[in-house]
C-alpha cells in the first residue's frame, strides 16, 4: 500500500507520461482529477468510480481520440459550466485563445482563464486546449514557463497533435 504523504487524498493514482494523475471520488462519482509530479507512486483504485476513471485516463494516454464517459460530481458555477462546455467543443488537435472563447460567450478573457483554472476535471474538460493569444498562456493556475503544469500542458497539446513533438513552443505557431 502506498503510504506516501498526500496519496491518502486520492482514490487512485495512475502513472502518466508527464508524472501521475490523482483521482478523487465521492458517492460513486469522480470528484476531481489532479496532475501530480512523478514522485507520486501508483495507487490501486479504491472503488468502482476510481477504477472506471483510472481505466479511462489510461485509455486517453494511449489514444488521444478517446472520449471520456465518467460520472462527474456536479461542480462549478453556471458561468464556469458554460466555459467548460465551450472548451469541450474544441476538437482534439485544435486550440482556441481565452479571447476566442470569451467572445463566443460574450465574456472576457480573464474570466475564461479563471474558469479554466477552476476546472475540477482536466482531461475530461480539456482546458489545455485554451491558450493565450501570443503563446501557451497559463495552466492549472500557473504561468511558470518551466514549471510542472505548463510541461503537462505542452505534453497534452503534443499528444493531441496541436504541437509537433520536436518543435519548441516558442518557435511553433498553433493559431490558424
């Protein structure tokens, strides 16, 4: 059994190409998905919802076209859910800017960014597909260019075909 500090918060932890993915469940639903650094060890699913989420997360890592079908806890404000719905409509391999999503919703880019940062279900709600107008932007409430979460965002965009694997972000335009 994994006794690593913090692992008790998760109903399962699966290995990911960028580190690990923590899965929290509650009342037979997925409560939260969390990007974790590689020092987190895998943890076997503790319940059926965690098992289902773990299997689907691993399927996504193997196939970027995989579509999630998980029982998710009702989360977020009405506005956040509108932003998340718009994000879910962005096709794999594509990105939209915070401004483009904001215009679609008659809102503001900063509000869209805040809704992205409040996303409880990354991967399922692919907020990594939303970028700044001049580059990668922030991710998971971080804008540290060399930090863990932006490394995750780069991996996810490459995995989905939005970025070539061998071209650094700064030299690659992903905007139409």
